[in-house]
């Protein structure tokens, strides 16, 4: 009887564990439940933002090691629906994908095959109706910034909004990043009498209490935040540096959140103590517009900026003058992915390089304006 009772208890515990985890926690087995297509274990997904108002955001599937064909819109293939209007960002957490769709104003959770698990719409939420922007994950929660000055704490499993922090009505919040249980939030701009007023704040939110702890003074129009090696990297869209490019700064949580200028960059990604940078400068005063891209790296350990390109000489020549929209690194093998854009004129391209900068291949990204990537290895 004791053996039978123990067996029943174990079966109950197993059932409970399955019910609370819709995405796989097994490093060797991804959750492909509901998939309409067989996918290899090593896979990559790219979020294409689309063009605002065109309802043409999509997610593309790519097999880095081969074994499957490229799928231009795996979200529609798996879910028989369009992703929506303006895909803002996409992250991986606990072997699931989370996608923020700004124009349609919702957050969706997908399994490792791109099959929708659940979603949360913010259209009818008065506090969050201005639109979701950036997301970060920590300890079972998704933290999202919204236009209108609100940060939301969202259950990563159910996507239920559990808490809201209204920082300042009318502020338009952008990038978020987490370090040492603190959430850093970029405060980009506000509108006053129909005019844009650019701000220069990064808010620090204590996740233990979900309250505002402090406000940091940074470069004007802070936009993108990234955590690496317990440091916070910031790109501010400061338009006063037209010839130099957007401002790149580092925030050091271990040193009272000291803010230091590094240089200029439009996109950044990090892996193995190195921050990869693209400074993309476009002259819009000529027709057609002319873009010049500069590729460089920043070593976090030595605190040095290397202006030499991280790409080798075999890189396609057109990459030096094509407008870029994405820079991502696969942290499993260090492969570098650069996305280019033709805006609303057509699909962008993805350029893939080895960690040492050797060119691997170029392919159509399946949509317009690629901006995010998720890798399952």
C-alpha cells in the first residue's frame, strides 16, 4: 500500500509540473508541441518589424546548421494568423519566445517552434494603451516599458499584468535592461503642445519592491539599453551629434551607477566580454540617401574601444553602404548576424559571420526591417 501511495504521489507531482510549464526546461529537448512542421534542434528566428500601419510584421525561421528550409513567416504558418502591426522586439526566456507588437499593442508568448501559447492585449488598458515598447525577463516575470510613462510587471507564464509602475504621465519610455535586481528604463521623450521634447533620464526601478529608486542623467533621447557583464550599455539618439552618430554610454551599477561616454553607435550586441558596434550614418539631404557603416568593438574587461572593423576583408562590399537595422550575436558559438533594411521598399537581408568576422552567407530575411533575433542551440 505504501508503494502504491508513493507511486500515486509521484504521478500527481509530475502532472502538476507539466501543467505549470508550457515551454521546455530540458536543454536537450525543445517544446515543439502544436508545430505544423518539423524543425531541427539548432534554430534561429528573426523578427521583421514591417512598416507601421501596413500590418506586415512577421517572424522568419532559419536553420543555421541546415536540415530545414528557410520559412519566411513561420508565425503565420504555425498559427494561421498574421503577427500584426509593427513588431517592436523579441526575446528568449526559458526556451520560449516573447514578442512585443507595438502597433497592435500586445505581447505574445511562443514556444520554441513559434506556436502561440498565450497573449496579452493592452488596447483596452487605459494605463498601457499608448503602446508596448521594450521587454526584459527575470525570475518568472516579463518587464515591459510603455509609451505614456508606465512600466508593467507581467507573469511570464500567464502574461497577466500583476503590477504597474506609473513613473510620469506622458513620458515615452523605451529600452529596458536588468542588472542586480534593478530594472533600468530609458526615458526618451514627451510631447508638449504637439512638439517633441527630448529627455535625458534613465530610471532605476527596484524589482524587489517595484518602486522607483533613482533617476540617472544620461545623454539626450536615451533609446536602447543592454546588460552585459553586470554593466548597462546605452545608445541615446542624441540628434545634436549629426556627423558623429548616436551617443554610446556605459552605466556601472557597481560604481553608484556612474555614467561614462564611450563613443558613437547605432546598434550593439555583446558576447564573451566584447560589445560589437555599428555606427550607421545616413545623409538624408541627398537623393538617393547615402549610408556609411562603421564596425567596431568595445572590450569590457580592458575598457578599450577598438575602431578596427570586426569583419574580415571577405565581407560583402555593399554592407559598408547599406542601411542597417539589426545586430545580434549567437552566444552559443559567437556567430554575428547583421540585418539590413530597404524600409518599405522591400525585404531586408541578413548577413551571417563567424565569431572571427569571416563571412558565411547572406539571405533574404523574409520581411521588412529586421530588428531582433532569437537562437536555440
